[in-house]
C-alpha cells in the first residue's frame, strides 16, 4: 500500500506543478498575444519537470 501512496503523492505534485505553469502561461500571454512562443517555453518547463519531479 505504501507504493500507492508514493504514486499518488507524485501524481498530485505533478498535477499541481502543471496547473501552476498553465496559470503562469495564461497570465503572461502565452495563450493569446505570444502564442508563437508558447511551444518553446512549455518544452523548457517540461525539461524542468522531468529533472526535478522525477
């Protein structure tokens, strides 16, 4: 059962980090004004998530 608790903890952490990133993206205009730059910054955040949340 302890393995499930660890998986749930990391799943919640990953979800919260992604939600916070989406709010930041929306607030700085990456979903409307700077849509052309959105893919670059999202991929950079993906690299950060891969290293720090794994």
